[in-house]
C-alpha cells in the first residue's frame, strides 16, 4: 500500500512524509503491535506465555487480541496501566511469583472480560478501595503468599459481582470485613488460612456460630445461606490457634493466684487457732496449776498440726 501511495502522491511530497511518519509511529508503538514479545511464545489461540524468562518489566509488543497472558515466575515490578489496558480481550492473567508491590484502581481499568487473575507470590503491601472495581467479569482471584500484605480495603471487591473464588491465604492480614464478603452475590469460596487474624474480633460478631461445624480446610466452600457461619468459624478457629499460648499463660497465672490465696488463708486460720488455743490454755493454767505439763504438750501438737492448713483444724480442736 505504501508503494502505491508513493506513486499516487508523488505530486504531494508533504502528504507522503506525513503518511510515512504516521505509519512508522504505528509500527514502533508497543501498544498497537501484532507481533510477539521477546522471550515469549505466542500461539494462534491468543495465548502469550512468558513464564520464567527473567523479565523485569512488563512485556512490550503484545498482540492486541491476547486472551491469556502468563507472566508468572519473573521479577516484574510493575503492571503499567497503559500497556495492560490495551488488552481489552484479556480473559486470563497470571502474574504470580513476581515483584509487584502496588496495584491501583487504574491498573485494571479496561479489563472488562478478565475472569481469572493471579497475584500470588508477590510483595503487595495493601489493597485499596475498588482496586478490582473495573473487573466486572472476574470469577477467580488468587492473592496468596504476599508476606507483607497487611491491609485490604473493605470495599476492594465491592463491584466484583461475578467473583466466585477468593483466596487470600498466607498473607499478613489481621482483619477482614465479613459483611462486605457476604455482600458479594456469587461468592462461594474464600481462603483465609495462614494469616495472623486479630482476635480482638472487632472483625465481626462470631458468637452465634455453631461450633460443631469446626473445621479449617484451606479453602472453605460456602453454601447458600450459610456463608457468614462458615467464614466466621474459620476465622475463629484461626484466632484460637493464634491465642492458644496466651490462654495457657492466663490459666497458669489464675491457677497460681488461687493456690496462693488458699495457702495464705489456711495459714492465717491455723495461726488464729493456735493463738486461740494458747489463750484457752492460759485460762486453764490459771484455774488448774496441776495440769501444766499435759496442756503444754497438747499445745505443741496442735501448733504442728494446724500449720498444715484447714484440713487439720478439726483435729486440733478435738485435741
Ligand atoms: C518463582 O520464580 C523463580 C524463578 O524466577 C523460581 O525459581 C521459583 O521456584 C518460583 N517460586 C514459586 C513459588 O513458584
Ligand atoms: C506483618 O504486619 C505487622 C504489623 O501488622 C508488621 O509488624 C510485620 O512486619 C508484617 N510482616 C511482614 C513480613 O511484613
Ligand atoms: C464492613 O464494610 C461495610 C461496607 O462495606 C461497612 O458498612 C461496615 O461498617 C464494615 N464493618 C466493619 C466492622 O468495619
């Protein structure tokens, strides 16, 4: 086509130059290319496979019509919104095992067909409000094993009406808003294990949950009408595992306090009994001087016995 233009427009050199410049720009633009990125394999099923290629940046030259993009096992630090959002037919995106630290609302701005997203094994720190908002077709989100991921905004998934499976296992999360999870109409499975869940349980009121269902598989399947129950149970199980050692310490301290109080009160009662008996004996001595030897011997016996505590008080009294 360019050569025919060359013939036709030889009388209009300016127009030709403009046309050539435009064509050149289009060809070198990474966004609009139909080639295949370096170190990636592209097939005619519109799958682009770039796993484990030591990539440090998002691949350029991606075919516009890409439906599956696999960039796992690299060291990519950023998902550039502009490049990513040209891939409006993307259905499957695997970014696991990279060095991603940040995902924002604009990252996935145009991926309305994306159904599967994997962000596991990255270094994400927090997930903001409506991060996944544009992903209206998202069915499965895996976001496990981000050891520093400690904050997930309660409205992060609020627009993901198609979300069925959410796995946030093995992160650093302390709080999850169960109410906002329940509100997701299609959700049937949530993975929560391996997080240091806070048991101050401002998390949610878990008190009305049937404890006979206690079980903590890695991913729990939620059935209609039982969602809150099962999420709550898993949270509570995880909570109790975390707090176990503190519970034991509490019981040991309380046990010691009760033991100490019992011992002291027994000792005090023993002392009182001895003093009382001595007082009685003194009175006896005054009344009957002949019985002096016998009553002092009894005094020793009762003191020795009452030192042992409560149980012997009756004996000393009878003696
Ligand atoms: C992550 O990718 C590296 C290569 O970049 C690989 O050696 C390692 O096994 C991968 N880890 C996981 C958990 O897949
Ligand atoms: C996990 O979060 C706590 C604070 O909630 C922080 O002190 C700790 O360093 C975090 N762990 C990692 C691996 O980032
Ligand atoms: C959970 O999120 C909902 C709305 O997303 C909010 O109204 C509610 O206050 C949140 N609950 C907690 C305990 O933060």
